[in-house]
């Protein structure tokens, strides 16, 4: 091979390498740009209010990378905020000491009144779906066939409905925030599941505030009152949910014939 040919091949290789590096740099830049791209604005319903529709989760499966749920301790340490059970009146605190895992109502396929991960939409699970229209918002969870209808047409709470485990809900808009008021609960559920003793009374009152920050982010705040068992109102940790990469829920059913075995297992002394 002549020196001229070698120079020609070397130049071709160098040119190809530069082209590959430039293309790779462009690919990396494009990927970085896509990652840095901010979500679009929240979609809106025909009446102009934000459309809360979508499947919402903590950013990943429970325990998976990126999952966030249940609130976080205060940044930089400091005194943690009160918990629901820390606000029990003395009599309620004494009663809580008599309860344990085996008394958890979810062992008998009862839902929770609030949410195991401080997200009422999720119930006992970790993903929920919202179907919104101008007159009603439907809240769905994947566990225990759970749903809640939230009328937003200005109607008051129903007076002809007996208490239910998930309560009676009505909603109204305050600007771009949906305020959901829930009351008329039974007293046979807990606020949480998985053996976390957290009973409440039939005076339970929950007020939630839903705000869709952008196309892929939903913030939820909640205040809980129960004058029969709490010394004051409890503010749940603010939750930030992400739009899931799937558009339907899976049904996770509960079989009551498994309750006896679950209760027996929960009754065993812990080692």
C-alpha cells in the first residue's frame, strides 16, 4: 500500500470517527433535551376547569426506583409533624392499645377510610384512576372494588343515604383546585391498613384538595377531623402523584374466605 493510499484511508477513518462522535453528541443532546423538557400544561374540561383524568401513582411500583408515596419527613430534619394517631384523645389512645394486626378490618375485605399511603384515591393500593366530567368526578382504586362519585354541580350532601365505609362526597372548584368534602362514614374501618391501628368514629370528616400542576403532576392535600377521637384537626402530608405510563387499572380483588387464615396469621406472636 502506498503512502498516499495510507493517508487517504487515515483521512477517511478520521472523518468517519468525527461523524460518529458528532452524531453521538447530537443523540446525547437530544436525549438530554427530552429529559429536561418540562411537562405541558394541565388539560382542561369543556367548562374550563382542569381535567384531572388519568391513572395516578407514585412514579413507580411500590419499592421500585422512583417511587414516592406517603409523604416525606421535613427537609433538613426538625420536628416531624403530628401523625393521625398522635392526636388521639386519652380514651382513644387507651382503646388503640387493645387492638393489633388481627383486628385490621382489611383482613375482612373492608376498605380504609383514608389511604394506607396517605393517598385516599389509592385506598389500600398504590395506584388510582380519575375520570372527570364537568358535572361529576369519579375516583377509582384498584382494590376492593372501590369507587367514589364526587358531584361538582353544587349539590349538598345527601340526607337520604345511610353511612358508608368510604363516606358521602361532594365537590366544588376553588379556582383550579377541586375541593372534595367527605362525611357520613361508618366506624368499622381504619384510616390505614397492614395492621396499623388507626380507628376512627362516625364523626370522621375529610376535606381534600386536588390540583393538577401540569400535564403529568397531581398534588393532593387533605385535612381530617374527628371530634370524637382526635384532639384537633390532622393535616396529612401533601402528596405529589405522577401520571402513570398506562391508562387503565387492574382489579385486585379480596376473597373473604381467606380472612380466617389471615387473621390467624396476624394473631401469631411476633418473633
